[in-house]
C-alpha cells in the first residue's frame, strides 16, 4: 500500500465496510434484492436504488469524509452480479459525472478479468 495524501483524507484499509451513505455502499446495496435485506428500504431508498441500477453509477457528496465526493460503479463477478465497487474520489465542485465514463470502462475491464 502506498501511503500519501489519501490516508489523511480517507483512511482506506483492506476489508473496510462501506456505509450505505457512500457511493460504493449505495452501488452495492442497489444490487441486493429487497427480500435479502435485513431492514426494509424506505420508498426513497428503493427509488434511489432503481435509479442507480439504471444509471450504473452511484454518487455521494461528502457522505463519508468531509471535503470528499465520490462516484462508484459495480464490479461484476463470473455470474454477472456485482461483487465489489470501484470508486473515484474528488473534491467538492469537481465534475464527477465526467469521471464516471472512464471509471465505467475501467470497471468493465476489471469485471472481464474477474470472470476468467
């Protein structure tokens, strides 16, 4: 692991669980069938999950760390279901939507490798 500025902003570690308020958490929760959730989703969360599935990307605006906004896309396993998320971080005000196209292409490439 390379230590640097990111450690000061968002201390990421292997096995870190993503909160449902983060882009990565949202994109993974959107893939879960409602009957498999321990807590039923409120109507607003169900709509948001459907939008995330349709768009293929989730966003958060300082959902985990103040001063950091994120976009996340799913990584798909051999069966085509999301198994992880690829997330990009940016400062507030940066155009995250422009990063999602590239992030989506990278996620497709990683997903292809995960299938083999």
